[in-house]
């Protein structure tokens, strides 16, 4: 496993590299990580402080020769694990803190297009092979395959409870999966392909990106979906809170909407190319009396030419409302002074200013950080880790190391039995055996019970002696009869 190369211009010695990226556990400083990937196989990552937004480039290297299409961070501990998938059908697992590749995940038979972690215990991945794979992170076993789509998977989203998941595909359907039972629970057919899907923080609703529109759908299905219309194609959309949605696409502008369809603000990013991807970053925790799902999160936006911006949603909205009220006052003054002039010109001044909060021309209020990849890469995916504290992450890592040491010191026999019980994945073979057993048991009487003595040889009688009487065969219902095959119990998923 080749180590990650340090950024150009940085020290190459091991001690200097560790010093440049390590965090003093006594400072209790909050950190987060942002990583982007490109068509050229490039990975570029930064580590930032969400309090000051100062940080350093952690790494910049090209681990694969093919295009990278998906990125996802483990959302537990210090968020050290990063999974990258691409056109090679495999997913590479990296430890971004130690800067080395942990291993390869080989299950899909097509390009890996999307992946998402649930905490740090499980991960889902979608591929061009029309399947969604469920992975267990502690041993990276593929414990289940969710099949049913008739086309390549575009995107997946795990419900905040971890019991449900949504997947979109080229077959113009959205499937809801029951992750506890490992089967499809609901199918919604669409008029167009949904290229992206995301849950609200509370899980009460979800959104679908459908070309130049975004549909907000209530989970309970009590009301009709709300459509957020755009003039050009939308490439990404996320929930910043339960009631506010951010969208971006070909118009190079980030739009903030209410879930009822009201546009609140249009942020001018200044990008020279389209908005390619965006992720929500929950920086502030809910205070006493606040609902966590109602807290407005930060927004990380990336252009297709490698410019990454971090926006403070609260500051942006506050500034927009202030500028909107100032512009309304200015427009009133302009209207009064233009009474003696041409009425058409006065009406034009008034229409250009008030009521939109600087829509389409808003200054970059709320922009807290801007990062540049450089080199002109074509960005394909964006991943953002959760915000973690250094001392808590160090304590979690120490606890995990102690658990691993205790497991290593356990007797070998017990360890083998434990591993055999825990690491038994659901494979194709086990599914076939289960199906056959169900057919034999559920056949309404079955041939196995009608011919309990089939295959048994009768004892031959010796010459001059009568053959001994055959022992009475017990009834099929007795314990001595043929035992009924027991069904294999399939391990539960996620929980």
C-alpha cells in the first residue's frame, strides 16, 4: 500500500509530516476536513478550524489513473477514513491522518458512482451495475446487496435513523430501502431522471434534483411535492436546515430557498465555471431550547474548475435582509425624485431594486473561506467530514486501540469462534441455499415427508433363516423421523 505523497513544498521527513498534520489533544480545538476529487484521479484535501477558518493543505496526490466519481468520509471519531470510488469498479479506503491507503473494496462490477457512511459503523455504495452494496466498516465485509433498479445508480441517501435509505437511478425511479430487513419498501416512478437525493436533518422530507428543477417531497406523503424552478440545469442541492434548501448548477449561483418554494437569496460565487457539488457542514450545535434540525448549517460549494468556498448561511441571510431593506429605502428616494422625469424610467428604477434582497446581485456576504486546487482539474466529487474535537478524537482512538489490544490478548479459540460468528456475510451461495430450503419446507406436504424411507436398503434374509422383522417406522411427526431442514437466519442489517 503506497503512502500518500506530501504536498509540494512541504517537508518530506516523517517527523515533520506528522508535526504538520497532528493536533495537540490538550488544545481541544475543533477541526474539519474537506476533500475534492477529479476526472484525472486527483485527490486534494484540507484541514480547517471552523472557529477561525484557518488551515493547511493536508495532501494533494493522484492515487488512481482513472476518473474518481465518489467520495465519502466516516462520520465518527476524527473522521480519518475516506472512501474513494471511480471507474475501476473498486473503492479505495484511505487514512487521511496517517496518509496511507488501508485497502481496496471489491464487490461492484461497474463504476462506483456514489457512497455514504452512516456514522462510522456502515456504508452504502452505488454503482453502474444497478446495485447498492451495504458494507460493515469494522471488517469491511459486504453484508448485503440491494438489487432491483433497472439502470445505473445515480445517488443514495441514508435516513438520519439509519433504518431507511433512498436511491435514484437512470431507470427514472426512486426506491426506499428498509435496511433492517434488507428489502425494497417503496418505489416512486418519476417523469425524469433524479441525479441527486438528500434527506432533511430530521428525516421528515427529502429532495430530488430533476434537471432544472428540485422537488421537495414530504416523507409521509401528505402533500404534493414542491418544485423549486431554475433557469438552467441544477447539479447539486442540500438541506441547510429542515426548512431551508441550497441549490447550485450551471448558472454559477447558489440559491437559498424555503421548502414552500420561496427563494430567499441568490449568492454570487464568482465562479468562472458551473457549481459542481455542495455539502452541508453542521458547525454550530443546538443550544438549550433549540431544535437541532432547525439550526442553519454552513455550506461548502465547489466549482468544476477547483475553487472551494465555505459560506455561513446565517451571516449571508442576515446581510441579505439588511441590504434588502436599505435598497428599498433607496428605491423610495429614487421614486420620489423621478416623479418629474419620465414615468417609465422611474418605474424601471423601482423594479430593479426592491423586494428581492439583491437577488442575483448579492455581495459575497457570509463567505468565510475560499480554497483553490490549482492546475485546472475537472472536479467530480466533494466530501466534508464532521466537526470533531481533538481531545475527544484522541480519547476515541485510544479506546479503540485498547479494545484491539484486548481482543489480541484473548485466547485463540474464543477469538476464532467470535470471528466466525461475526464475520459471516450474506453471500450469493447462502441466498440460493435459503431459497431451496424454503421451497422444500413450504411445498404443502413435500416429497421428503411422503417417502421417509427412500434410499434405505432393506436387510437381506440369510439362507435357511427367516428374515428378521423390520423395526416399526416411527410416524413422520416423531423425533426419529426425518428432521425438517431449518432455515438459515439471515443477519440483520444496520441494527
